[in-house]
């Protein structure tokens, strides 16, 4: 999964340099995704929801957060955005699923469909060295 995430970043960075030559209607703009999203993270193809959260996106790179139930909001860094993709990172923060452990870095790649859904993948690296990866989806609240 780590290679997939690294490859997606490389493709995203490469597409960012050529996106100005493309039709601007096909590129994601942060104001388009601004809002509150119901966000789910899943591990494995048939697993249930690992974590349900609320993703808050702003019209700029500042102020993005993700909040798991009964936990404080976790700040997100917008690392890159181009074409239909947004790359986010968070961490370190206390793990929701593993009490007493720390997520050192959570790397998230989201693909925006131009409407009210996003899909993608995540990779969470724990201080212990464990790595958990899976898929994510988000639906905009109205």
C-alpha cells in the first residue's frame, strides 16, 4: 500500500504541473469540496467500517479537520490537490482504535467526483511501527 500511496503522490504532483494546460473545469478546487462530510474508513474488501468520522473541509488549505466520535477534532494538512485528487495528512494524534497508542502519520488520498461523494485510500502509521491501510469514502452532508 505504501508504494501505491507514493505512486499516487508522484502522479498527483506530475498532474499538478500539467493541470494548467488542461480544461480548468476538470481540476478540483478547494471551494468545491468545502463543507461537512460523513467519512468512513474500511480495512479489507469485505470488512465493516473501521472508523466513522466527520471530515470538515474549507475553501482553503487551512482549517481542515477530521473528528472521530467522542474525540477532539484532528487537524489535517492539505499536502496537494490537482485534477480530481486531494492529498491530506494528519498526525501525530492518539489512536481511536488502539487506546494508548499514537498514530504518527495518517496519509489520505481522496478522489472528488465533482458532486457529493469522494472515495480514496488511507495509510496510518503507528508509533509502534504498525501500518494499517484501507479505503475511504465520504458523502457531503446537506
